[in-house]
C-alpha cells in the first residue's frame, strides 16, 4: 500500500469508451467519517467500494463509443456497479474497502474495468516536520535565500531541545 495513493472525494476518473476523453469526479456518498490528506477533516473523504450507482459529479463521460446511432453516439450515463483492484486489508465503518489509484470500476455498458482513476485527489502539503527532515546543505543549494538553520533552531526550541 505504501506506493499507492488512496482515492478521495474529488478524484478524477475516465472511461476508455468515451468518444472525446472527458473526466468526471468521484463523489464519496457512502460514508462521512474517514478522511485522508485533509487536516481539517472537512473535504477529502476516503472513497470505498461502496461508491456504487451514480456516484460521480456529472455521471457522464460525454458520448459513448459503445452506443452508436446512425449519425453519432448516445451520451454516456455512467453507473458504477462494482470496483476491482481495491485495498483489501482495511474495511471502513461503511463495510467498504479503500479505493486506490489502481482501482477500476465496472459499468453495465462498458463492462469490467472500463472506468479508471485519472488522479487520486490528494494534494501534497509541506509541514514543519518536512522542513525539520530537510538536509540543510541541499536546501541552501536549492534556495540560497532560505536560511534553514534558523528555522530548525526555532523548531528545536519549541520542542525544548537545547540549541547552542
């Protein structure tokens, strides 16, 4: 699991049968308790295998290659019937398993694994711990204007570590 990202509310997904590749966003509707990558616990709900039915923001990927008409294609009406390639070692309170960036969804028209994760929805955010773990020399080489030694001394003093 360490090299796979957890899928969260707002992750983008795509269908391999979309005529013009359009993305849609995952809406976590199955639970309101478990968050990832969200310090405030207000936005990034973890997506699970219980995100079934019409759980996408627009519930469409545009026109569907599998639904031709005499002059064009019918619009996609995305409905997820099941998920595969999810993280099986954890079950959340909604009885669902966690979706990862390798998870795929089944649609009744497109069949198994036709919907894939485009972006998992998490955002990187630097913290003071990241700065503490930074090599001073490397940081000064990358950004000579930043004085990492002063920052580390301030953090050490906050933690009660004696600084010379």
